[in-house]
């Protein structure tokens, strides 16, 4: 999918928030060959068609709207992108090519072997086109960081109110910290259990040597688990197991398990101080999204946007 290769500009995510209000004048004919003109800058049919092709593939896969609704949404996103990039130019915001190259290399590193180039070919997207999109995205991000985010603040009173009103979010269930060893046969599991019964402290060492499970390399450490994790009929037995006692042999579709519980955490509610940073981050994200939408709405209200509805209806992926 294109979003994994060429991240959609923040403007796209604002579509629902800004309501597409202000500025657009449908029916007034833009420059010849343009679907729309944004403050004198044309949006060509092939630009709409390219974005529509990608959006349509994603919409069909997720059962979302297609056809005229999707075509309009794509054009709205392109208009938003144009407005934001125009504003960035007006504010003399420049993203250097070295920053684009670093972003490109980070993205490429997420895809092993030839998978990255294969995806580019599948999407009919050249490296130069991808870098241009990344540059646009970085430019818009910098615009928001300079013009919008400094005005966004989360104060202690907001954090405290959220904590008081959303107590269930901070209720943590009973959890146990579990080590496990998984082997292929019941006989082997019984032999390993007998060794561990005599010397439970060697559990991690035996896990590294004998376990066929992935976490065996790290001493069989599963970390903290809650009820219902993995195969409940297997792992839920850990909640009745005393700390530092080796479990009975427990079968599963993956093999034969031995468990050792090293810590038990009862159900509890996190304190305000424990949750403060998380709440502040959540509220900050929400406020930033709202501020972005308001900023874009203001740009639209001031803009001259002309749309050729016939040209838009004629665009095909």
C-alpha cells in the first residue's frame, strides 16, 4: 500500500476535522486542463488520478466509500496539501535535501532485500517521486511545528480532570511475570522438570539451552502477562502457581510447557503520578490535531479555490 511507502501528508488526516469549509467555488472554470486552481496554482487531472488510484485500492480493501465521494475526498486532500505548502513557502520554510535523503533512507531500511524496490514498481512510483512526497511531508510537519504546535499546551488541571473522569482506563488487571520452557515431548519435559525441581534457580539457563520457543534465547522470559493471553487454558494456570515454583508439564499446540512465576502483580489502579505523562501526551495529541484542523480551515476561508466539477467527474484512476 502507498501509505507505507509514501506517508500521507498531515493535511490528509485533517479531512474530517476541518469540514472542508470556506473558500471553494465549484463551477467556476479553472485554467484549461486543470481540475482545480488553488490561489492561482493548478491541480492537474493526472495528479488527481494518481492519488485516486491509490485511495481507491485502499478504500475497496476496507469497505470504504468509492466513486464520486472518494474522488471529491482526494481532490479535497490535494487542495489542503497545496494550501499548506503555499503557506510554508510564504513563511520561508525550507527542507534541505539532506533531510529528505535521511527520511528516504529510514523508510527504505524498513523493507528488507528488494522488497522496497518491488513496492515502488508495484505503485508505479519512482524514487524521485517518493522523495518529492517526503519533502512535502517534512515541509508541512515543519510548518505545523513552527506555526501551530507552540500554541498547544496541556495544563495540570486538564490532566487531573481526565484522570478523574476516565478511571477505568487506568485500572490494571492482575498480571504475573512468567518464565517458560517449551520442549517437543512430554518425556523431555518431565526430565527437565525433575532437574529444575532440584535446582529452580537454573531455569533461565535451562531455557536458553533447551527451549524451542523464541524467548528461550532470553532465558524463557515472557514478561508480565494477563489472564487470557496466548492460549488461556495454558497460561492461565500460571495465576494459581506460587512464586518460584516449577509448574507441572502443560501441553499446548506448540509443545510441552514448564512455567515459573517470578513475580505477581495484583489488580490495581495506576496513580495519577504514574499516569500523568501518558495522559498529557494523549491530550497533547488531541489538541494538536484540533489545532491543525483549525489552522487549515482558516487557510481555506482565505483562499481562492476554483473547481471544475466536469473535469473532476471525468477523472479516472
